[in-house]
C-alpha cells in the first residue's frame, strides 16, 4: 500500500487491523509532533509493525523533544516514556505554563546513540552522484467505468473542500 499521511490518518482504524511486516515512512519528520492527530493515529500502528524505515531529507533534530516520537516508533523498548526521555535529554524546567521540555542535556550521549544504532545520515553532496536525472512519466491504469466515476466524484468533493479551505484561509 502506498498512501499519503492525510489518507493514512483517515484510514488509521482500518490500517490498525492489518498486520504489516514492513513499513516505509517517507518525510518521517511529519510524525515528530507528539500532539498532532497524524501522530496520535499512526505512531501506534507503526510501533506494532515488525520493521519500520523512517526517511527524511529534512533536518529533524532542532531540540531533543522533537525527535522523541520518531525514536519511539523505531525502538519502543528503549523509548517507552516521554517523561523518562525528557528527564534525560530535554533538561526540563518549570515555567508559568507547566514543564518546559524545550531544553537539552546529555547531547553527546544522545548523538552517539543515534549515530551508532538508529540513524544513517548522508549529505546531499555525498549522494548527488548516485541520483538519476528526474524522469516524469504518465502511467494510464485501465479501470472499470463505475470505479472511474466514483473516483471522479471523490475528486470533485476534494476539490470543493480544497477551495473552501483556501477561501477560509484568505
């Protein structure tokens, strides 16, 4: 199955009933927020998957608290509690609004753990020679007329929703 995060979030209950052996999440930085709907629905599904590969071309680690969710997906046996992770790596402090987890501590340890066991980091300059030139191709898939009609109706609904959301934003 190949799907967007938006679609996967909407179908999370259906996806949760399936048992996946392997899951690849491109643009995995979209799952970094612990409070987003996307993460609330998809992180538990990914944690149950036998093997997970998280890919991102976007730098993720601005603060340790931003990488916790991704670490929890990859190693729920080690990173089972944000509080334990936060106490170790986020230098928590009391603030007017509660605990502030935006700090950092034990960064050398966290860096070593990521580098040696969880993360492969390659620079664009290192892989540029391996990347093929972009090639765009239109693939026409034969489809039953009734299914094609349903797809057209769904696209009209999505287009209408998209236009409504754009109007609300302006």
